[in-house]
């Protein structure tokens, strides 16, 4: 198993030097996020959608080793680079099981979005994460998994507790929420729910401290406090 359910004892904040590096990657501008530990030099990569060479260069620039790849959801732009990154780093791929069918239908998604499919079949996930799971990814750093269905059935938000950052994928954006209508996208039709996404955000994300940084799957970052106050979709 690649996680445990009891967090380790966190180090004092004064001893932490968190590394957070966000880059938009092809094919659709997904925000790929590197979260690193400057002491152990271990890192997580969230949503390596593409341009793996760029991701590796960023890891090298921080002298980090990628041990885990976390997938927020099974849409093509968040998953296509994961297999190559796994091959080159030995990292494990982790996601929620309810998005496995989307992950496996990446070629159909690429067809519908008129994007070239992956050169090789995607590597299967190494394990699955569920709501409330806590992954210890460095000696005393954890990430909590929050199941936020709506944009997809298995959307996960990853809350890096000591870094005070959450990566919600395409569930929550600055001033907006994830898309739930796919009328012209056969491979995604029927996989989203507009009421469910709002419920997920209100019960799983807006309950976090207002100061928490939100690094969404696309676009600018925001904060929990800003979205509570200004996001018209959540009123």
C-alpha cells in the first residue's frame, strides 16, 4: 500500500522550506504541480499532463526525486504524461478508482478533443486512493485525499496539510467550477453532475481554512477565503 491513515508528527513550520512549482503543460494547459520537501528531496507531481522533459527539468532544478504521481481525475490533459514520468523516475501512479474507466478511455477522449493519442498505452495505476486517505510522502509531510465527485465520478482534491495548499484539479477554479456538460463529447457524456460538484466543493473544500492556497487544474491560483466570498457558482 502507498499510503497510511495516520499522519506523522509534523516538523515545526520554522524548519520547513516548502517547494511548490506550477507549470502549464500541453495539450490543454493543465497546471502540473510539483510539491517538494527541501530536506528529504522527495517530491510529488500532481497531474503530469504532458511535456515530461519540462517537468523533469523542474525537478532537477530543485534537486528533487519524484516518488509519487497523483492524478486528480481521468481527463486526458491531466494524465497523458504520467506513464513516461513513471518510466523515467520509477514513481507510482495513484488516483481514485471511480475514474479508472475514464483513464482507460484516453484514446476516445483524444479523438473527441482532436488531440493525438498517447504513443503507447497508459501504464495502469499502481494503487487507488479514497476519501480521507492520508499519504505520507516525505518523512513528516502528508497529503490528504478529498473525494470531490461532480466534474468526474472520481475527482480527488489533494490537500498538502503542512504546505497549506490544495490541488483540486478541475473541481474548483478562481471564480468558477468545473465543467459538467459534454453534449458534443461522446466519451465524457453522462460522467459529470452539476449539483454534485457544488456539493463536493461546499462540503470538502470550503470547510478548509480560508488561508489555504488553491492551485486549480487550469488558470490562476486562488484561496479558499476568496472563493467563499466571490464565487457566484457557490451561493
